[in-house]
């Protein structure tokens, strides 16, 4: 079976060396040595100032809202993974959708501005499939309306905008290190916090709000990453160059061979790309389903991602309708892309798509 992705597992012996270290010092969680080491190495690798590791990308979003003290309405995108929206709802924030640009699949800045009201406290854009948002336009909208900006950067590991990490834009960017992601820690995530003064608050929040044995200044939760997860991250970080090179080759081959047959995402020309996904847009849902059926018949499972558009979620009130997001979400899927994907399997996938079209 060929799925849209396959978890990258590093060399077992290298992982075992870290496990030996964990056994030797007996410390498995609560801001252990490996979590601290991974934070340092990631800050350097990504080119960011402050990074706080957490247990997954969904709680990273929740901690971001609480660190910034958001209230009321948050303008966000309906074209994302459900956690972008559901994390707002579970934190008593109301998602107000703006529509996407149908070429980049990211929030359209004009649409963001139209969705802002006096109750809006923040903008929550997503760098969809690792494609950088129009970060400068979003920054000026936020400044004009005095809003916070949180980027759901779950897909944007390693992406640079005008030569510096895209994660440095906005007040906070959040990452997901789930096993399906480009870089992973099995389960895990992170916050990139630009204001040094907020880092300590986030650290209290991920540890029950505790400051020390006597003081609990914040209403916190448990969002800590453990040492076994950090060990996985430390191993994978060593392999990032290889992982990206292999993905790039697969990505470029799809792009070459499917050109003119399906529509590709239009990438931000000021940004680098991390080759984390290969989204393909079809002419109609009917055409997409035909190709999907042909692939499934040969044991290949692309993922309808993102589908459905989040403005269709039954728990969102008031009801909202975002035509561009709904349209793209019915016609898009992501093709298998991961370092181990063999040439002959990719040849087969491309052949099936061409035939079905
Ligand atoms: C855009 C986006 N946001 C948030 C998440 C949630 O991350 P996690 O699965 O680590 O909780 C994911 C991935 O799963 C995602 O793709």
C-alpha cells in the first residue's frame, strides 16, 4: 500500500544511543536534557530566537492563544486541517473565516481585512502546504487594526521568506512535529515566540501554570514533550538535508510529468519551499474521484487534503460560506511524497493519473 506519506524513521542504532542516555540518567520527561538540547539545535537550524517544545501542534496553537490572551473573534482560514479551527472553538474563541486566494491556497489579505470587526483580537493564517503567506501585507493589516498574528506554521518547517525564517513573522508561529510531518518527534510541536517577555509565560502554561514549588501564576495545562520524542527529533534533525533532497527530486518529477494535466499551487516567489506536500488540483470533483478510484484500485492512496472546507463544520456558528475554499477543497488531493518513495512506484502513480485523465 502506498499512502500519501510514510513516517521517516532514522537509523535505529543512533536512536538507541539517545535511549541509552535516557536510561542512564533516568529522566524521561519534565523539560529533560534532550528536550533542552533539541530546543537549542532547532533554534539554530530554523534561525529563530525563542522556541518552546510541546506535545503536539494542536496544543501549540492553544498555548499560543493563551500566551497572547486572545478574546472574542479570530479571523482564520477555512482551508486547513481541522485543528486550526477546532483549537479556537475549544478555547472559547469564535473563528471568523476569510476566503483564500485560489492560486496560493493561503488567506487572501483583502478578504482578511473585510472580515475584521471591533470584536476581532487576532488573525490566524496558515502557510498552506509550506507555501509562505503574504506575511508583509498581513503584518500591515494587523498593525492598522491592532491585532495579534499567530501563524499556524505546521507545514512550514525550514521555510525562509526573503532570506530569513518565515517563523519570525507574526507574534507567534506554531509547528507540528507529528509523525507525518517533514520533521517529526513522533508526536510533538513547538511555539516560536518573537517577544522575549512572553516566553516564560508559555513555559508556565505548558507545565500546569507552575512557576516553582510555591507559585502557580497561570492557569496552565500539561503540554510537555518527553525525552523519547526529543531523541527522535535529534536523530531526524541530522538527516534533514537528505530528507529534503529526496523530497525535492520526487516533487520536481511530479511537477515535470503532470504539468498541464493538473493545476499546481502557486508558490510565493519571495520564499523557499520545503517540498512537504505535492497538492494537485483537478478540473472537477468528478475528475478527482475518477483519478482517486484508479489509484486506489492499484493500492495507492492520495489524501483529500484539505477536505472538507472548515466553514462546513457543523459546530461553527454563525454559519459562514467561503466559495473559493469550498471549490478548491472539492478538487484537490495530495500525492504520495516521502523520502523512501521508489522511482518505479512514482512512475506507476504518474502512469495511472495520466491514463485516468
Ligand atoms: C495545518 C495544521 N495545523 C495543525 C495541525 C495539528 O498538529 P498535531 O497533529 O501535531 O496536533 C496539523 C497537523 O496535524 C496541521 O496540518
